[in-house]
C-alpha cells in the first residue's frame, strides 16, 4: 500500500503507536541519566568542599582557654582560594556565631542535627554552594564554612547533558530506523495483495494466492476470493444470458425484415413506400440491438484473457468486405480493400465486430459516388486496421466526444445510435490498442486507425 496521504492509514497508525511512546521513553531515559550523573558529580564536588572545611578545622587552635583561633598561614589561605573556574570563600565562626577568620559576610548554614550541612545561597551577586562543619575543642565549638561559585558544576552539568543527549539521540534514531523498517516489513504482505490487485486490474477474477500470507490477512484474502468466485459465477451467467438473448433477438428480427422486404417488393407503390419505411426502421432497430448486445458481450469477454489468440487482420478485413458489400451497393458507395499480411493478439469476433462498426459508420457518412477503403498491415513495427472514407468527416472539436456512447457528430448524414465508435474504442482498450481519428486525403472524409501494441 502505498503511504499516500490518508490519515487512517494502518502504516501511519502503527508508526504513531510505536514512535511516540519510544520517543517519550527516550526523553525520560535522557532526563534520568542526566539526573543520575549530576548527583554523582555533585556529591564529588560537595566532598571536595567538605575536605577543605576539614582541612581548615584541623588548623583551629582550641587548646588555650577562651575563643578558638585559626592558625593558617597566608600561603595556605592562597592555596585554599585557588581555583581555575570558581571563586572560593571560607569563614570560621565560634559556636555562638561570632566571626573568627575568613570572609565575614559569608552566610553560615544552620547546623541543626546534621554535621556537616550543605546548601545553596546567593553571595556577591552569584549563586554559591556552601558546606558547614562544626568542630569541637577545649576552647569550645567552632563552625567552619566553605563555599564556591557554581561555574565548574554548571560546565560539568552541560557536558553530562550533551553526552546523555548524544547517546540517547543515537539510540532513539536507531530505534526509530528499526521501527520504520519493521513496520515496512510487516506491511509487505498487504502490499503483495495490493500488487496482485493492481496487476490484474478489474477484468481478472482468479483467486488470490495465500502462500506466505500472515494469519492476520488470510481472512481478508479468503473474503476477496469468495467475492471473485461470486463475480466469476455472475460473469458466466451474464455471458450465457447475452448469448441466449442475442440468438433470441436476432432470429425474429431477421425473419421480420425478410418478410418486410418481400412485402415491399410485392405491394403496390403507395403501400411499398410505407413498408420500405417500416423496413428501414426495422433495420435500424436490428442494428442498434446488435450493437448493444455486442457492447455488453465485449464487456463480459474483457474480463478473461482465455479467448485471446493470434488473429489474421486480413481475415478481419475480408469478413467486413463480404458482409458489407450489399450495404455499400445500396448506398452507391465503392467498397475497396488494400491488404498486407498482419497479425495481432485478440478475440476474433470482437475485432470483427469493432472493425465492422467502423465500416458501417464510413458507409453511412459517405454520399453516393464516394468510396470507403479498408486497409490492414504493419507500420512502424505495429500491426494496424484502418478505414478511410470520402464522407462528411468529423469536426475536429468533436473527435474526442464521438468515442462516448450514444454521442453522434453534429454533421452526421443519417440517424444512428452513436454506439459504433464507442464499441470500437472499448475493443481497442481491451486489446491494448490505440484508436485514432484523422482527416482523409486532401482534407476529405475520415480515417480511423486501430494500431496494436502501442499502449
């Protein structure tokens, strides 16, 4: 099946049901990985702050009576504050909160019941991370607070996020590709059924093969096969009916026309004129009935290729000449044939019917003294049948419409059903042939050619 634009496509629904949850899971996984990695490096940085606080606490002199003092050399303080990305702060306070050393305005976390204590604060216009540690000695308790800005933490967080995104995006892309091709592979049996339908068109009613079809669509194939069987039965019944109808209609019409011809020949002149009028009407009725039956039979025959065989086009032309000579004589039209050996694959009686309709149209369109020439042969590597007349022709702007059923050209000389060219067009389509209409020699009349093997 084609992907198409239908929003109810099974392919689209499968992709949506698989891709959206997969993308959501990937997003959650990325966030979880980022949080887990962030917690690890945050713990490492917090441990570094605590180590600095412990180092400072080890330099508090609390042996003398009174307030504890800090015994850190200037070099040690410089080393403590040295960092390539962040600013380091520290403060030493007494147990009562009184400032002893360091940055006097640095916030001190409330100790509560935990030691050490970690937290965040805003200091000198920047966010900082703080670690506070309570140390006890002979001179009393002291609180050591160490803080740093968050530059290296933020940089590490960005690196972790980019790394997590890169890995998870790669995994998501791989999953999406696998899902895409998996859905495409899962849809292959449906596309195989679609190809079978498209290849056979609307005229082949054979059963579909279930070989290799998954269980999920076998019921669909079985239903299609039941439908095809019902259509085959209906087609056989239709063809049987048409064959019987053709026989039942032609026999009484032929007898009626024969009796009318006898009456016209034997009756007085006034009565003969009326009988000839009735006779002409009967002939038109017989012709229209024959054309309708031929059209219906061609529709039925087109559903099966079993009747196709190699047909001699010279035989088709000969049959039309023999059956139309009397009509051409009555119309005062010269009927000629130019034959070259040629063959085409087709149904013989349908080709004779189509070509005969073209000849009938040509005779009807040609005035007494004109001519109709039938041709067959090979041109440009393609076999063809052709009828050329010296009649009234077909207006150029009506040539496309005259192939429609029941349409008659505006300059038609005689009455008719408008089915002759329609039948020829149907037969041409069924035989993969091209039906073309053009002007005759010196712009007179019409040339209709049926060219095989060009579609």
